[in-house]
């Protein structure tokens, strides 16, 4: 029976090719525009580490107090990064399963081949637990050990890209790399790893970054070598002493921190430890205010930092509006088309077709238009996603990709939406009075 | 043209008419808001920087090993760059307008005040005013003997000894007006800390912040006479004629490289690129919205064409009868045009209400300003035009229906 309806639908569509084409075009445009913006939205609001994001937490401590927030601040939010003193206290306490303080560095790397120019790379100074905590994939070797952390060992983990550049892509574990004029032993080479948004250090990267992290060195080693912070530094008061050492003694915030807590009990234990710590600082006179801490997991922190640009949300809304207009449009055209065939419906009904059969026939027709619109939409979505890189900043555009799920979703949205739009016209068609139609002819 | 017959016809196609009206209303509402959003973006992208944008180049270099005397190094570099042919002026600065990365300070008007008055960008650098090309409205520029090395200043800050601290500053007109509305700012004191009081000696026409995200506060900037010395966050700014920019940049880089082949150039760009990069999100958003609006208008136009064609086909006989009874082609054409105008008008009226509602929603959730009334007529005119253009084809086809159709049976 379905085949028969398909044939009927084809016939009917062929009878008015202009109108059919209009409907297909409208659906194609609507679906493509919404799918293109959806692909961007999906890319920027995606969970960068879905298997673990609910176990990774960003602690925030209020080291500035109400005074540091300025007169216009209404929320009582503590700063979103850490000063050196508190980050070190948290590292020493070691209350989480895995944790790492980190800051952004941008050292120069001198290639062994003297004919090549030194290059400036970006990376992070981190603790050894950074690698297992974030499930960082290694191509060769591994991260460094906790002993390397405390001994400030001259070891480094480099990206596959930097490995290609410096060592021609061979296993370089054990070889030395010159960073800021000092030799470091390579202990690990990363596989391809470029999580977006860059959830472990949102404050410094703004969430998205086109650059790949090329080098990781032990945190305390970087501090000892005076490798300056390349990320943001925010101060509520001018540091009493200049330079990098002054920064470490100040209440300026420049360190990102992440901790892995596996269950609710661990989270609440960590939370109460944080409060205890802040209370101790209050007692010691360092904080002149009550504890005001936050402990957000990765999704909550990304949301708090407004990593998904509100622009993207607005454009998604606009595109959804477009899809709704397309549906209304299709509903109008289908209604006109179906009601024009009242006499045909009358004949079918008079010959014994139940209402259900009319429903099946017309919904099949609507579905076919939807399918055709969906195929057109697929092509247009392809064009849309390709041209996204033309309007969007590179770091975001490179995330918007055409993949199977997007293609399937495009087709599904087109067919479901058109069938929905066809529901009312079909309902009206099924209500046609056969006797009345037959008489009037 | 009598609209009553049109209305009675529409009453027979109530539902399709309402769907068309709904479509026009939605389109109108979305177009009003989207055009408003685009307008806002374009306005933001037009934000003045206060500097001679087409004449400026920015260079940043990083050293593999830190120079022993960064101040001497900076002076050498600046002297080198000045000797590059066709360079008009050279400055060093810790930041540039629209450069994103910024250094700011809390401003107080009274050293004892517990909370800051506002948060302003502090430019540290020599020779900034002539190089950037920002205009001095009143007062004087910073003089060489106003300048203090940053190390010295920070040390003095630690000991509380005020003699080695900077004493003067330049501020923008906007900042002056915000701090002392309607008064002469020259000679007044701004406090960066309780001991650092800076006397305003000059007022700048305009100088934007590196992170000018909030238009209202984009000009809250001051220039403080502090020498930062050479480091990788310091920028060399070169002013030259617009047509010389490419050649001067190459020559300047070569000069810097020659002085020390080991250093790494981290930034080399014209100020046009600085602006382009800073506003790329706004441009992207505007581009995306334009795309969606175009798609929306196309869809709406297609919908109007479809329904109008359908109605024309349905009413062929009626049209034939009217023509046979003496109606001219013009009458038939106008009939469909008026019908479309009526539907569009109702749709637009509804759309205005909806546009206002959507704007309220956006204001509530996305911190957008209120939609100015001027956007309503824009939306209306656009939709009237689209409607008329879309209906023209079907209406012409209707006008071409010969009177003889009336005499034929279906």
C-alpha cells in the first residue's frame, strides 16, 4: 500500500512542479540554515571530555575579598583563577585524587640544527598528575613522575607537531630539547590532543584556541627558572615587588587549577576542606572576610565563564525562527495543495477508503517533500558549513564539521518537520465530505 | 480599489490567509531583531581607536635569554627602528588599542577611598602621542624627564618613597568627563594607589582600550610615564605612510634581526590587522545574521509566490468572468497586489508586536539593549517590498488570463 501512496504522491507532485519546487526550496533553505548554525553551536557547547567532565573540578578561593570586586559588582563571585600562595597551599594539601596547578608559558625553543631559527612555542607548566587526570594521549613515552615535580627536574613533554619539527617525527624520548636556553630531557611526546574548549585553562585561552599546546614542563621547575606567565594576570592591587618573584608574592591571580574528585563524598569533603582552609586564612589575618569558595565541575565552570558565546545562542535562536517560518510556509502551501484535491479525496472516500488511508496518502506526500527538501538541505548545509570558515573566527569555524550525525539529523529534521507541517492540511483533507464533493462535480 | 471584495474572498480562504499572515509576522519580527543585532555589530566595529590606524605597524620580539639591561636594549631597538628609511616615528608601548591583552589599574580620586572609582587602562610607553597620532586637546605631552623605570617605580612603591614615582599622566576626554563632569581636568590628581598620585597634565582626544568590549568604557584610558624596558609583552609601534607599511615592516624586522639574530619575532602586523582580528567575532555574527535574514526573506518570498500562484490558478474562471464583464488587466493586477498588501499589513502589524516580545526576551536573557523604534518601519518596508515583488509574477499571470476563459467549462 505504501508503494501505491508513493506513486500517488509522485504523480501529484509532478502535476504541479512549480509548487513542489517552492516547497522543497523553502524546506531546504530552512533546514540548511538551522543545521549550519546548529553545527557551530554544537561545536562550541560540546563537552571536551565527556567521559570525565563531571569528575573534574575547578576550585575557586576568594583571596581578594569584597573590595577587589569593584563598586559595580553585584554577585559575590570569587576570582576565577588563583594566586601563587593559595595554588601552592592546595597542591601541598593534595586533597584530591589527582590535581594540578598550571600556568601558561610561551618559551623559545632553539632547534639543535644551528641553521634553523629559534621558535616561540606555547604551552603550560603543570604537575605530573595533569597527564593522567586529563587522560592525555601519548604517542611516545609518558608524563613525568611526582619525584620530577619535587626535584624540579629538567624534563619536558612535547607535542607531536613540535616533535616533527625538531626530531623529524621519530621517537625522541630521552633526547634533549633546548627551552629558554636550558636543556630539557624529553620524557613524552603527545599524540594528537587539542581539546576544545580548552577546559583546563579557560581563563587564559578564552575557551577556544587555534594553536596547539607544544610544550609542558614541571610547574616548580618553570617557577624556579623564572619562566614568566604568558597568560592573563589580574591584580586587585599593585604587587609590592616587581618581576616574576613579585608576582608570586602578590595576590594577583594567574594560575589555573583543576582537581579530580571521583564521587559525591569526595566532592563534599573537598568543599569542606576548602572552607576550612579559607577559615584558617581568615584566622591568620590574611583574609579579612568569611570563606567564599566555589567548587564547580567542568561543565558548570565552562558555563560560569560563558565559554559559549551568547552570540552563538542568539544566532541559533534566529535560525530556529527561520525553521519555524519554513514550517508555517510549508503548512500553508500543503494546505492549498491538498484542499485543491477535494474531489479526488471525495472519490477515494466514496469508493471506501477510510480516513486513515487518506491520512497515510497525504502524509506520505508530505514526507516525500520533506525528504526532497532534506536532500537539498544536505547540499546547502554542506555549503553552509564550508562557508562558516569564511565568516567565523578560525578557532571556532574549524570546530564546525560535517559528520554523519549532522547529515542524518538534517534529513530527519526535514522529514519530521514537513510531516508535522502536513498534519493539519491532512486533517483538513480527511474531513472532506465525499457526498458533497461528488455532487458538486 | 475597493478592498471589501478582497476581504470577502480572503474570508473563504481563512486558514491559508492566516498562515501567510503568520509567516509574514514571524519574518517581520525576526528581521527587525536581526537587523538591529547587525546594526549593533556594525556600530561596534566602527568604534574609534583614536589612533592613525592606516599608518601604524606593531612588532613584538622575544629574547631567548633576557637582556641584562632591558632599558638600554629598548632604547637601542627604538634608535635602530628610527633609522629605517621612511619611518616617521617610533614608540614603545605595553599595549595597543584593540590588542586584546591589557594592563589596567584601579583609579581613585581620594587616596582614602575604600573602593575604586573605576577601572582604567594604563598605557606605559615613550613617544606614544606623536606615534599613535592621537590628538592632544589641552595641556602638554609627557616629557622625557617625566619618565621613571618600572623597576625604580616598583621599588619606590615598596619603600613608600614618592620621589621616584611617576607624577603626571595623560587621560582621554571621555575619562576626564566621567571623573570631573564639566570641569577642567588639568592639574587634578588621580590615585592608582594611596601613594601614587598622578597629576593630569594633558587631555587626549581619544585612545581606545586594548579590550574595548564595553562601548561605554572603551575610552577609559590613561598614559603613565613609565619605561618598561624590552620584554616580550612590549610592542614597538612604527608610524609610516600607508603605502610604505609593507616595505617598512620588512626593513624594520630585518634591522631587529640583524641586531640580534637569536630573537624571535612574535608579532608583526599592521594596525588594520589588529582591528580586523579584534572585531572578527562581530563580523562573523553580522555575516551569519545576514545569511539567515537572506534565507528567511527568500523562504517568505517563495511562500508568497506559491500561495499567490495557487490562488490565481484557483480563480482563473472568476478572473475570466471579471475580465469578460469589463475589468482591465490593470484591475486584475491591482486586485492581487492589493490583496497581498492587505495580508502583509496585517502580518507586519502582528510582527511588530512579536518583534517587541522577542526583543524583551533577548533583553532579559542576553543583555541586549531595547530595540529602537526606527527598526519597526525598516522591517515593515522590507516586508511590503518583498510581498509586492513576490506577488508580481503570479499577479501578472492572473492579468494575462483571457476573458474567454469565462465561457469555457472547467
